[in-house]
């Protein structure tokens, strides 16, 4: 794990610009989704106020629920694109805004599916705990009951997020489906426990710092790229050779399909062909000279 963190730091410090670029696109798209959906809600709220519809009316509540679902849907795709973006930067590939955007839209159903599975296991214990609190514990008037329930709710949330984070990494790194990503996630935890937990604790600390003014700038453009990259590297190290995925995508990580990259590749291939032809001509000339 520590060598993965060290490699992530060295990769970032040697070429920080591509990492910062992915972080900037991640933040920009996340804010774009948030403000776009917030704008739609405000339009709906304005229309409701004009026609004198109450704030707690079913249409407004339904609109809020739909927009919240859309937010989590697009946010899941953006997070997956960020993980894949850092992977591509590690591989020496450039990540453009449009590559990032298209990947986030294309893979959003997969990452949203993983989000729903994780949310189910997250809400199951916390929902039971909340029900016990409101219907049983609250009537006992126990001191610090609120704090105890809040602590255990956060603990359950942390454990579930820790268990499932490997699934998101697998989907981004190996392009595995929901089922295969979950299998790879549990294989990852099977072979490592303590170090995976330490790495996730580091991620949780970094995640919390995004709410601290000024420090959150460092978090978005330095800490997050390093932690995400370390997660990818450590996951690859542990799960290498044990991946569950379709044969077409199990061997190599997913890369963005870029027209610029394809053209660059074609130019390089043509250049290599020309050099080979020139080398053959030189050899033939040399052989003729030796023969003469």
C-alpha cells in the first residue's frame, strides 16, 4: 500500500498538470450538474409560486425527488470518469474535457447501479437504527441518545463505503460490469484488509477537508488526485491476475477513445514504416557497395 501511495505522489509531482486537469474537469462537471438541476428546481418553484401551489405539494416534492435521482445518476458517472481519467494520466494519455464528458455519460448507468447497490446496504442498517430511535429509544429519554445513534449511523455508512469502494475502482480500471465489479471488490478485500482500510481512512480524511475553506483548494487539486491514484495502483497490485471481467476488457484498463490519439497513432505508424523502408534501402545500398 505504501509503495502505491509513494508512486502516486511521485507520479503527481513529476507531472502535476494532467492530474490537475482531470481534477478541474471533475469539479467543473460536478458543479455544472448541481447548478443545472438546481436551476430546473428554481424554475419549477417559481412556476408553482405564480400559480399559488403550496411548497409541500406533491408536484414539487416529485420534482425534487426526480432531480435528486438525476443528480446522483450524473454524479456517479462523473466520479467514475475521474477515476478513469487518473488511470489514463498514469498511462501517459491525455484527457480532454469532451473525453471526460462522453465517458461520464456513457458509463453513468454502471456507476449509478453500483451507487444504488451500495445505498441499499447503507440504508438498511441506518434505516433500522433510525426506526428504533424514533419509535423506541426516543421515548426512553436516554442521555446522549442522539449522539450515540448519529455515531453508529456514521460508522455503518463508513463501513459500507469502505467495503464497496473497490467496486467503483474495478469498474473504472477494468471496465467490468456491476456484477463483476462487486466480485472484484470482494476479492480485493479477501486479499487485503488492514491496508485497504488505512487507505480508505486516508481518503475519508481528505474527503472531510473539502469542507474547510482555503484548504479545500489543495484538497481538490492535490489530495484527491493523489488518493484516487493510490487507490487505483493498490487495487491493481492486489487484484492483478484475479480479475473477473469479460475477456475483451479484463487484460487492459479502459482508455478514452480520442480521434486526436488515433490520428497521432496513425502518424507514428506511418513514420515507423518510412523509417523501416529507409533502413532497408540503406542496407541494400551497403550490400551493393560491399559486393562491388
